[in-house]
């Protein structure tokens, strides 16, 4: 208690004093940040069981996701603290299930308006349809920027009520495509604090989309961009700095283990360069779930790094305690929460509700929106295109081949009349599981290949083919430790040996049993994404552009089912890894 002594006349018979109440100290303000990433237009429950540990130690899979359940989970978190904000770290849209992608992800934007999303940092998939269409997502309207017609289910599209952020994406004039930052205030009077947000995507976005989709844009270094914005936000009065970045990590611990155990990934070197004034990094891109207390790795940078998996299956509940007097974060905490909605059954079995985990009811308004778009998509999605002899899965053999990948490559070979067709493994977005009678719908095909890529014919010499396949193990993020395998069409085969030096790993390439001629030029079919060097396959840029059929990949895939009868599954025996021990 502070005391003020009063002067008393010398002849006073008594000495007295008076106390004045101390100035009231403002308590720390707790700000709740509700975060997620990589939603990918998952309006319907995505039939994902999140691996978790139940009380008592039992390993379980918790059924999670669905926009209507997601909305209720966000609302419950928001109700716990009036000082709250909801943010996303990119890939909110695109690479989406049929119900959203058929309508250019307009229903996902509408759902997020209802849910109350405040900020979304752009991810690489936000650029799949080009900057014009991305700006339409923000600003609304029905201008056509793609082959698909906008505003098919609604007469007008109002755009996002939340703000896109893109600090490291610049146009030719030098300005950013979207604002770099946002500043939000929480509390009142002496207990008022400000939080600054920096939103950005990964610098390598141009390698992950078709070049036409990022023409005229530059993608700047992530750490340098963040560090340039920190003092600007501080000058505007920010008491805390939050980074929303579409780049991520992998860990070897549970999704709520704070130890950062086994942490790795492309975000790691970026984190090591960040201004220590950063308080929180909300990340994405890798589809992993983690809460990493980074000070365990670098005491000079005591921020949290979080990610909430993918497809709306989780939310991260983040609490920042901010001292309004010192203008600093005094405490940080975060937990990933599973958005449990409804159980489901797949050919692999049943995934029921797990009572030990919180369940959420459907938000009726969001559910009505989703069901309206489900009904609009049903006539297109449910059309049967043919029958297949079994499940075509993305699961890879020890050599890196998959039945589904071979099937799609075969479809592209048939559609273009090429000698060889290649399909990138990351372009396969869902397994193809037929109904009990073997029937397959258009919606299922679209779920496998949702990007609307156009097939192109490239002329590659045998020497270039070898160099291309070598890039599976040595080009950008494609490494021996993490190969990026290309799926190959029927008739083409090769062996590889990862114990050999770089440039000598591809062995015995053959086409229809005949060794590949290093000097001969072959007609190679790939998507326009690969043709321009996507996924670090830059050799394809060197190939000559050849005339020929250029259908969309989805049309080529459907055409494979056009012969009637039951389509046989390919045998995944086109690629052999020679350095693995033989099975006996």
C-alpha cells in the first residue's frame, strides 16, 4: 500500500496521517485465438478418424470434421472468452471435396462467414485458380476466371466477410496482393490490448501451382517478410505478435505433447530466424497436428508453434495472457481439440463416437447451407461412370508405386495417345473405392483428381527421361530420404537403386520390353502442373511442346471407364527398387 504523509502544524497536540487508495493495476488480459489450417473445403464430414489416446491409455480413432460440427466447436470456444478471434493458416479452399469444388468453393466461403472466421493467411492452394479468382473469393461477384461457371447455386456471391492476408505475395507494382497484416484490439480502458497478425504463404508456392496461376506475382522470403513487419506492428501499438504462415512441421509426439519431440520440416529454419518479439506461430501445409513450445529448442524465441491437422478435424485453443502495462505477453498456452461429430463406416470398418472425447451438435444454419449445396451437387456427383474390379488405393508398394497412380497414368496415356504418361503422387487426393457392385461415380473420380488440370504432350529424349526420374530423389524437396515418386503408365518400366550416386540411380528403362534409346524423342503425357516444373520436376520444362489432344484430367479419367464391362485393376509392377532385399 502506498502512503502519503501530510504536514502537521508544529503546535498540534496530535500527529495524524491519511492514506490514499492505490491506483488499480490492470490485470493481464487473456485473448483466445481459435486457430485451424488446411480446411480444404471439407463441408461434409470427411470420414477421418483422428488417432488419439483415451483416458486409461487405450489407442482410439475419433471421428471428426464437418462444417456444421466445426461451427459449433468454434462457437463453444468463443463463448468461453469475449476476447476471442478465429484465424486460419491457409489452404482454406481448393483441393476440395466435390460439394465445394464444383461450385468454386463458394459454399466454403459462405460457411466461414457464418462460422465467424476473422483472418485467413493465403496458402498455396488458394492460388490454384489464379489471383483473379482468389480476389473474387475476397470481394465477391460472379466474374468468370476459370472453365467452371461461378454463382451456379446462388444468384450472387457476396465474397468473404473475413480478411485474406498475404504479406509475402507482391504484384508487379510492388504492393501486396492482400494486406500484409491486421491489428485487433481486445478489452477496454486500461485493460485494452492490441494483437498484431502477419499472414503469409510459403515462398515455394510457384512450384506447387501452375505458373499461369501466379503470373505477375512474386513470393518473398518468409522470415525476412515476418521480421520486416514486426516493428511496423509494434509502432502501431501491438502488444503481441502472431504469425499465420502456410508452412509447417512434423513431430514424433502426440498432437498435444508440447515437447516438440522429433521436430522437422521446412518451417524449422524459418522459425530459427524470427524476431524474438513474435509470440505465436500458427502454421499449416503439412496436415500434421502439434503444439510445440519452441523455447525448449531455442530459449531466445519463447513462442508457441501450432497446427490443427486438416479438413476441419481439429481446432487449436490458444490463450495469450497480455500485460497491458508492460505491453508484453506474460503467458502462453494452447491445446488441440478434436472436432468430434458423427461416427462413420468405410470398407476398412466402423469408426464410432468415442464417449471419452467431447462431441458437438450440428449448427443448424451451417448444416442447412451444406445440405443445400449437397443437393445441388448430387445429380452431377451420383452419375455412375462405370465399374471396376476392386479398390484402387493410393497406398504405395515398397518401390513407391500405387494401383491408383498406375490407373490414372493409364487413363492419361489412353486419352492423349502418348508413349508414356506420368502422374504426380500428390495429385491423387482420394482412394477410389467402388460400391458393392463395382460401380464408380463421377463424384468419386473427381475426389481423386479435383484440380481440373489439362493434359499436355511433351517431347523428351531418353536422356531427359532418365534425368526426370532422377529428380524423384534429388530436386528441391525431393530427396532420397523423402522421394517424390511419379506414377507411370502401362508399357513403361524401370528399376532404381538408392545406394548408387546421384545421377546413376535409374536403371534399365524399357518401353514395351524395348530398352529406352537415350537419343530418341518420346511422346510424354503429363498435367500442365507437371509440364511447367511442378513438384520440382523441372526437366519437363526442357521438353518440346507437341501437338495433340489436351483434355482435362478428369475427362481422361472418366474415359477409361467408357468401354463397358468391368475395368481391371493394373498390377503395380512397373517400378522396381533394386536395393531392397528380395522377398523369400
